[in-house]
C-alpha cells in the first residue's frame, strides 16, 4: 500500500503549506478556501509522476513524501520555472 504522508505545492501566487495526511483523510472547509485547488494540485503532481499529460505552466513547485507498506519512505521534489 502506498500513501501520501505530506504535501506542499506552489504555483503562481497560490501556495499550499505543508499538509500532513493519513491513510484516509477528509478535506473540509468553508467555500473558497482552496479545497478544489488542493485536490487539483495533487492530481497534477500524480499525472506528472506517471508521465501523463500535465498542467505545468509557469513557475510551480511541489514536495511529496510517500510511504510504501509502512516501512519505506520516499520524498519527491520538483521545481519548474
């Protein structure tokens, strides 16, 4: 099992500070607080890692920490300018 433990993302004038996630996380918040942007940023990063169509435009960066089967961790970092 692979799961996303931490995630940060920045694009243009929008920045998502380090978010800590569990194996199951619920994203909640008031309207216009960035919930959809948060999920779209994860989707963009996943598509980039899988070498599918990505939406990288302009200056963007992310870090992601993944855990594999509870014993191996990987950290990915990418910055596009």
